């Protein structure tokens, strides 16, 4: 008796299970909440996610800050130290990939930082 499985349904099932395993690989390694420094410019949740060997910073859907010139996301310990990327939007969920040379375990805070005026719009401890 020869059993022949149709290739298309088998491929679809295999693809579905491989997608599930990829989605399950992402792991939240640090979380925190942003708040305004000096003035209440910034608020919202933040997390650092590890997916395979890659890390990313994810600002929550509740994120918001005031507009400002050249706002950037930074990592640091007591002060902004490592520039991650230019802020994509002043509100809402957004994601920033960390360079492979950056180990998030070496940093305890995330900052929203205005470069031209050297002003921290907000920060949050992450652990």
C-alpha cells in the first residue's frame, strides 16, 4: 500500500508549526516605565526583548512624550551613554533594534534625550 500525502497541505502545516516556534522564541528580559525628568514630558511602558541573538527596545502603546528637536532613545547608567536610534514618534508603540555590540545587561536605564539642548525628556529604570 502506497500512501501519498499531498505536498501543499503538508507544507502549510510545517510552515504553521515553524512560525509558532519562532514566535515563542522571543523573551522579555527587562521591563520598566518611563517618566519625565524635571518636567513631565514623557510617560509609558518599556521592555527589552531578546529574540534569538538579537535584542530590541519596545516602547508600549501607552508611550508619549512632548515634541522636541532631535529626540533619541539612549541606554545608560545614571546618564545617557549609548545612542540606540532617533525617536520614531512622540506617541504609541515602537521598536528599536540594538546593535549586536550592545549588551542590555550592562545598562540600567532607558532615556528619551534631546541632543541639541542636552535635555533628558524622560527616563526609566529597567530590570
